[in-house]
C-alpha cells in the first residue's frame, strides 16, 4: 500500500463514518453501514500496518486520523444516547405496566 493508497483509505474511511452518522436514526441502515466499515477495516488492516511501519505518517495523514477518531467518538456517543433512551423507555414502560396490574 503506497502513501497515496493510505490517503485514499483514510478518505474512504472518513466518508463511511460520515455516512453512518447521517443514518443514526435508522437502526437497520446504521447496522449495515457499521458492518461494512468493520469489514473494510479488517480487510485493510494488514496493508495499513505494513504501510505505517514502512513510511512515517505525513502531517496531513495525522490530521485525517484525528478527524476519523473524532467521527468514531461522535458515532459512539450518538449510538449510546439512542441505546440509553430506549433502555430508559423500556424501564418506564415496565414500571407503568407493573403499576397498572
């Protein structure tokens, strides 16, 4: 994998994460996008590690990686917020039903 390939991977990875963030309210599509991202990362990992061992990251690549980390954090926060909301709703409904019985 060349430096240009690493740049292309980082750009594609960033775009994929932005796509996942854009469908945070659509669970099925989000799951599909996350699965695609994970598969792409797993398939690319050996080449990425080899590239990074051979050539130091450029400042631009470092900035891209920082942006990717930020997007991952955003995705995690958004996903956790949705999960917590549904868990709280579930608890509320169970309490409400238990009080009605």
